[in-house]
């Protein structure tokens, strides 16, 4: 009964997301029909975002199937072995895993798939799960600066910042990305130092249900990672990987392949947000926001751009915040500052990023109580420090 209640609660959360997305799409359709959003502008928007949404769908299928095959569990259990029975070392290894997962597989992968794995490992070795759970959600947001594939906002900005080259994109955002990883981790360690400066008992390894699926998942993920930074449109390797893994599962575990693998709620929500923000921009919202975001590339100007982005993300959500403020960030450096704000600054309110909401759903399913007041309080410390120092790193080293 308890499990069915959790499943019903998760399904209801998905339904809410889908209903909101569908409502926004209806609003956008009305705007197009009435001319508030010109049809050519809507078509241009569609041509820009369809590869991004296809990537989101494909990489979600890859990571969901890899998780079902036990790949993330095997990795986390190996980390527990490498932790040498020291909680702080295990936590640092989780930091590395969460960072790599976010950078290469996107923030939603870290929030949705890695969270239950690290929580289970922490419980399995007798450690408090909250430091590990909070690490995944903070890094899911703050570590999502380095590559275009790390965040949906980065994919939107990729061509303008890096000219389509993931390496050029990373070259501009490398210094801020390092700051945005280190600062939250230092804060987390100081807050949870009593839980992390201790030892744990080694736990037994979990045997994989299907070794063929595990190996196939590992090979697909390893092969995808370098292609994602090669300059090839990211939806291509992600789609190929999804098809290959789906083929393996069709042969060996067909029941896993279902419509629920597809992040259709996220696609609906993102599509609706794109249309609504495009309509607001057509109605003159950009003029108002330009006066708020300022102009220029001085350190103070970049700090202002990042601060406005962080504030907007925590007010409404990082995706519409980026879309609304993008026209005010006319240069690659200002766009990078905006990404710092909407990505690394989304640490305060629970709705600041979809990844945080998805993370919370996972915590509820794992029976981990969460005080939003404590979450917001810690975020009010971490977000300004992270965004401010990352913006200064961009100004001096970007």
C-alpha cells in the first residue's frame, strides 16, 4: 500500500507538470492564432529548439535504461570501496561522480537517477543520506556550466557562446565552472562536517541482474561521452545510443521499454515555456528587462547580469528566466554571465530548476524528510557566493 501511494504521488506530480505544459502550449497557440506571436517567429523558434528537445528525450532514454541495467549502482558501490571506509573520501568521490554526470549527461540525470543511488549507498554503509542527497542537487545545478549538454539553457546559448564548438564554449566557462563546483562543496562540507568526518563499515556488492545489459549500457555511455564534445550535433549520438540500448532491452528485457521512459512532461513544459516567453518578447518585454540587466562587460556589469539571472531563476524557474533575459545579453561574455546566474544561482527556491523538483520527488519516494526552510536558508548562503565569485572568475579569466 505504501509503495502504491508513493507511485500515485509521483504520477500526480508528473500530471501537474504535463497539465501546466499543455496549458502554456494552448496559450502559445492562441498567441500565434491572434498574431500576438507572428507565425514566422514561431517557426524560427521551432527550428531552434527541436534539436534540443530531441537530445533531452534521447539522453533521458539512455540514462534511464543504463540505470535500469544497474550501471549507476555498480559505479556508486565501487566508489564506496574506493572510499576506504572514510565518509569524507566517499563524499568527495560522490562529488566527482555528480559533477561528471551533470557535465556530460545533464543536470536532470544527476537529480533523478544519481540521487537514489547515492542515498542507497549512504544508507547501506550506515551514513546519514542528506549530505549526499544535497550534494547531488546542488551540483546538478551549479556544475552545469561547462558544456552545452550540461543544461538545457546551455544548449540554447551554445551557438552564440561557442559558435557551435563545445570546446570553445568550455574555454569561456571553464573558470566559472570550477568556482561553481568548489564553492557549494566547501559550504556543504562545513555544514555537514560532523557527518563526513567519520568512518563507515564496508558493504557487500550487489550482483547485476543481467550482465549483458550492464556491459552494453557501460559501452554506450562511454562511447557517447567523447562524441558529445566533438562538435557533432548532440542529438545525433544521444539518439544513436538510445536506439542501440533500446535494441538490447527489446531482446533481453522487453517489459522495460515503455512510454514512461520518455520525458514527455518535460518536453510539454519546455515547449510551452518557449512559446509564452517568445510571445512576451514580441509584446515588448525585452525593453523592460534591458533596463534591469544593464549593459557592458565590466566586472560590475557581468555581476549585475549574473545577479539578475539568479534572481529571475529563483522567482520563476531558470528556463523562462534565461529565455526572457537572453535578448539583453548581446555578447558571448554577457551570455556566459547569464548562464552563471540561471544555472549556478538556482539553489534557493524549490522551483528554481526542474531538476530540484524532480530531486524532491525522488527524496519523497525514498522516505527522506526535507525541510524547505533549511534548503532555502542554505541556498541563500550558497547562491550569492557561488554566483558572485563565478561571475568575477568570468570577468577576469573568461
